[in-house]
């Protein structure tokens, strides 16, 4: 019997970490392949943009100014496209996480087909986010500019401290709001991939799921961020120490130092290619755990939501029985029912469909090996019944 990759809800922080590591370790190459798709697109766009800017910069001042403005607009559009592909890749990771936890096989092509509409559903939301960020930036710049103007109008420099304090307060306010919204909308991508909702509907669904759970989710995600940061800092310190040791503390690296530097660069690339998938797997495991918590609290899955904990029924774990909670009856993406193991599909579906009884149709006579309800099938059966007696004929010897 294999150990389940997800534990019954509610999971503590250690269980979420261990489940995330187990899922990522199951198919690391698949997660890396998914991440490489938007990365390759971004590198290609940057190279094309750099090559296109070279002749524009050599065409004179007027051409350079117009070219730079056009280039910035094109680059902005390109970054929107890259972000859309990145969102789809992260949604694919969420679907892959669910499949691994449920014991389902899924190729990269299958994941792409099941997340085909993610970019279209999130496009309007992404544009709205960029517009909101631009508006906040303009408001921030206006407040700072007005404060600086008032301070400089005094002429004595006494307002410099007030401007600095205002900047600090605004910066802290932006951080607090960003952290709060980040926690309340942290399930956006798992919902996009697994529930098939639109961008704004996914935000609303995440807001509803995180209601009353802010501090627990914040603490869990904060510890995960700190753990990743510690790993990266330690790797950086070890890399610097190795490079200094290979170069003998001097500026000339030499052949050995160059080889060591290349090896460390490969290690860094491998680590960075695993950090983003782990973060998305971690968030998806938190999302699945929150679904399980909602079901145990009697809220049940929302329409379109997948099974809360693949292969694990928390209602049975708590002794309520199989019917103690509302089970998910199957979604549009073919996920297994809540607590149901995936069933191997038949190689002859048409033949099986002909042999299987139709919905509402009783099995053929004699197909059921058991006797009537309450009858022992192993007991000897009575012989065939004789003709029915004539009600007008009286008992007695024949005359």
C-alpha cells in the first residue's frame, strides 16, 4: 500500500511542507518543462526587442525617440503576453499537483489541453491589475510631488523630514495592502486551473475561501517564503566561498575558477527552476487543504470545484461515514469523485456499453446469482411447482 501524498484535512504546516515536497519529487522534470515554456518565450522576446532597437538607435535623434516610444509599447504588450503564458504555466502546475495527489497520470500536452482557456479568462483581470497599478503609481507620485513642492516652498529645508516620514508611511501602507491582498487572493491560480472560473470570479472565490483564515494562511505562506529565502542565502554564501577558494582570494580566476563558476551557475539555474514549481505546488496543497476544511465545516465544495483531498475522505477519518459530507459528483474536467480512486478505463468501451445495463434498466433474468431478498443462495431450491388446485374441487378420495 502506497503512502498518500496528501493527509486528511486539516493539515498542519509540517504536513503541507512534506506533501509539497513529495508531489514535486514525483515528477520534477514535468514541472521544470512547464516552467521553461514561458521562460523561453520571454528570452525570445527580449532578444528580438534588442535586435530591433539597434537600427532604430542608429537612425538619428528623431527616429530614436519615436523608436523608443514604439519599442516601449511593443515591449509592454510582449510582457502582457509573457505574463499570460506564465499564468497558464502556473495553472498547469496546479492541475499537475492535483493529478499527482490523486494518482492520475497526465502528460504536459494533456495539462495544456485542460488549461486551454486560462489566458482568455484572466486577460481582462490582468489588464485591470496593470491599470490599477498605474493609477496607484500616479497617485503616489502626485502625493510625493506635492509634499516635496510644499517642503521646497518654505526655503528653510524644515519640511525635508516631513517628506521623508510621509514617504516611509506610504511605503509601509503599500506593503501592508499588498500582503493583505496577496493572502486573500493567493488561490487565484489554483482556482483558474482546477475550477475553470473567470479571472474576477476566481478572485471572488479566493476571497471567500480565505475569509476567517487570514492569519493561518499568512503564517504558513510567510514561513514558506522565509524557508526559500534561507535556502537561497545559504546557497549564495556557499557559492561565494567556493569561488574565493577556487581563485585563491585573488582577482584572476584561472581555468579552475571558470569551471567552478560554470558549475555553480548550473546549480543556481537548477535551484531557481525548482523554486517556482515548489511555491505553486505549496499554494495548491494549501488550496486543497482549505477545500477539505470547508467540507468538514459543512460548507461543501462549490460548483466546479474538484475533490477536496484526492483519495482521502476526511468524513470517514472523523467517523462520520461515507455519506457524512457532500461529495463532489464530478466536474467538467474529469476529476475523480471525492475520495474515489481513479479507475482504469476499458480498452473496449463500445462493447462494455452494450453489455452493461442501461440507466434504470433491470438486469436480465437469471443474471443475478443471488436469490430473493433474505434468501440464502446456498440453500437447496425447491422443485418446480405443480398445477394450481381447482377451488371447486373438494378434497377426498376419488369416487
